[in-house]
């Protein structure tokens, strides 16, 4: 079983991967992609025993983190940001 630090590091890595995938999409498709990622994690959270309010909070967090990361990467010029 992984430590909470290892799980957090793995999550950050996945968030970065998803953010880069979102940046590769046209701007008008990004929100749909982010919502899809968050919805999958909502469903996974429910399957793994989280109560619905906790899963909802998790979904909202994933959306918030991804939006912020996409904006940060784009603002910094990462992955050709600012040119889409």
C-alpha cells in the first residue's frame, strides 16, 4: 500500500498529464474534457466507498485543480500556451 505522500505525488502527476491534454485541445473543448475527467473520478470515488457529498466535493476539487493548472501552464507559456 502506498503512503499518502506517494498517492499525492501520483495525483499531482496525473493532474499535470490531464492539464497538458486539455491544453492540446481547442479552448472550446477544454471544459468538456475537464468535466469528463472529474466525472470519472466522481464515479470512482463512489465505487471506492465515498459518500455522495464527499464524491461531489472531490469532483469539484478535480475541476478546480485542473482549471487552475491549465491556466497556470498556459499563462507561463508552457506547451505553446497563449497561442491557442
